[in-house]
C-alpha cells in the first residue's frame, strides 16, 4: 500500500480511507491514479475486516475529472478499450459501501467517481459538474446515465449540455448528495457515517447494498422479488439472530459478520 504514488490508503479499525493525492493536477484521474485506486479498493473489498471505505480528495478538489492532457491525443480504439483506465469497471463491482467525501471540485470523471459511491457527503465548498461538453466530448464514466437517475432528466440535461457547475446546496436540493457539512467537518462526518455502517453486520450491509443497486437497475416488480429473497436470506445468518436477540435484551448487538 505504501508504494502508491497518487493515492494514500489508510485504515482505522473497520474503516478504510483512500485519499486522492495529485495536488498538482487537482486530483485529475490519470492511468496511474485509476490503477492504484482500483487496486486499493479491491484490496479493502477483499478484506472482511473492512466494513466501509471513505473516498476523498483535497480541500480544493475531490477530482477535477479524467486527466485531459493524458487523453488529448488518444483515438477511438484507445478509448473504446478504456484508454488509460483499463479495468476501471472493477470499481463499481465493490461490495463494501463506499462513501465519497467531496470538498471542492468534483467534475467530469470526478463527479462520476463520486456517483459510483453509495453515499456522497459534500463540504459546503463542493462543486459538481459534467463539463465534458466544453471539451468537445460527453461524459464517459457513466455520468449521462447516473446523473439523470440521481437528479432527474431536467437538471441532468442542464448540467451535461451546458457544462455548468452546481454548488453543494444545489446538489443537496437535487438529491445528488445526502448531506452538506462545513468543510472542516467533512472528514469527521464521513468517518462517523463509515463507522456507523462498519459496525453493522457485513452480510446484511452487502445485501442492503445489492438491493439498493437493484432499485437502480431493475423494474419495480423484479426489484421487489429480489428484495423478498434477500430479506428471507438474512434470516439464515447468525447476525440476524444476534441483532434481534440484542434488541429484546436491550443491549448492543455483537455482530460476527456471519
Ligand atoms: N486534467 C488534467 N489537468 C488538470 C485537470 C484535468 N481534468 N484539471 C485541472 N488540471 C490541472 C491544470 O491544468 C493545472 O495544471 P498546471 O498548473 O500545470 O497548468 C492545475 O491542475 C490547476 O488547475 P487550474 O489552474 O485550472 O485551477 P483553477 O482553480 O483555475 O480551475 C478548474 C479549476 C475549474 C477545475 C479547472 O482546472 C478545470 O476546468 N479543469 C478541467 C475540468 C474538466 O473539464 N473535467 C472533465 C475532464 S474530461 C472527463 O472527466 C471525462 C471522463 C470520462 C473518461 C472515460 C474513459 C473510459
């Protein structure tokens, strides 16, 4: 982990934190950063000792998008083969909940990266946008699909077609972020959310994340069937017994993640 050059990966108890760290380029996502990010995320995801992952950047930028200078001279085949980002789809297969703690710019691929996370917390300094149109391209990390699902077609079209930014308050009002906090409280708030998730039963958290994901992808009837199965399956875990017994006995559950 310590060999990373563009990210910092740390753990505290059951919470992992990954900090994007290319300050000279406002954390623009280049090939190295994306490779290191996926490696770190997958490593944490494979570790049952980790129950939540916080992804953050600097006070000035979560990430100002894919690295424009790295992409500028690439062609169709380069990009269709995922250009400088082979394997980036691995990020969205993560089962451990991801919390994006966004301060400053989250633009283009940076906004899309935040949207690949389960929860977005924003500092009051955050600015979100899909400015690709100003570069003669369009979103390519899922922005044209996830943004309308997150905030509706009207506002998504406003952002994607004009390239304008929206501030944290507008992002919260639109439903893109779950809460806005003062910039100097962002990391503490993200840690609190992550610890709350990481203290729960890991199988229940995975199943809840799967069900929320299903809601994004499936028609309602199919999603409800998925939930019914997942709900029943939760009763096969020891943690369900522990959680319900602890409630009846008025004590904190001791989840074993089994
Ligand atoms: N790529 C490369 N370098 C960047 C990027 C970027 N996205 N953003 C900022 N930088 C660099 C600047 O070039 C500058 O470097 P230098 O000092 O060497 O000139 C440094 O970071 C600081 O930036 P600024 O001086 O521009 O800082 P400002 O505070 O004046 O402006 C902005 C901040 C408004 C964020 C401005 O930097 C900006 O507009 N950045 C570009 C934002 C953008 O267009 N993002 C979208 C990129 S395209 C994309 O994300 C597509 C993703 C899909 C890929 C799919 C692959 C399969």
